[in-house]
C-alpha cells in the first residue's frame, strides 16, 4: 500500500498552489469559449464569424516563448508561443472545460489553444482509474497545461475591449 499521495496530500498541494497563484504570483488571463449554438455555419460546416463567451478571468502561471517574425507570401507576421498552466479546481469553479480552439487574452494579445496536457498526476496515480482496491484514494490530477499560438483578433472575430 502506498504511503504518500492520499487525498489529504492532494488537498495540501492544491491549497499551496492556489495560495501561490492567487496571492503571490497573481497573473491573469481572459479565457474565451466559442458558443457553437450561436455561431452560424456555412454549407461546409465552417464558421466565418464565431460567437464567443467571455472573457472569464483566471489565475494562471505563464511561460512566454520568444517572439518570431514570419515573412511569407502573404507578408510579414509575428508568432509567439504561450504556455498557460491552470489549477484544475479554478477551471471547475469557473465552469470552464479547456478545448482546442478556445482563445486566451493576455497582455492585449490573443492566443488560440493548440494542445492540452492533463496527465500530470500526483504520485503517478489517477483516482478515477485505480486498477486496485488498495489505491483507490491515492493520486490526483491537479493541473491543466494549455499550449497556444499567437493569433490576430480579426481572425477570431473578437472585438478588442477592456477587461
């Protein structure tokens, strides 16, 4: 039987992370979710103008990549990757399920979600899949990591506004 990684340990780590992000680091992003029911689609099932829900302000930890200048047939553009780390409990409290295609507003720039990582597990165990009766209350998934790329607000159909 495992000694560490019980629910109490997960709650302790979750509390420390929440205090660190909410009271010390205090970085925030605006999170936009597309509303598919209100977004008109053309005959091919594509949406030219999306309807967005948000922004919802969320505390997070940011990792900004280097800004690159891209010169192609369409002209000069810029690109910058962004990695955003959320506490899963904050997303649950805000009723947000991150998905590919969502938008994030940070520092007056918009980023489109490319990938999600949800498999960072405490002590390598997920309580939803215990595979044994003795470790059903061990482990936890505490964070969600979202990787994004820079995109223009015109491409998303979001009008710039102040939060």
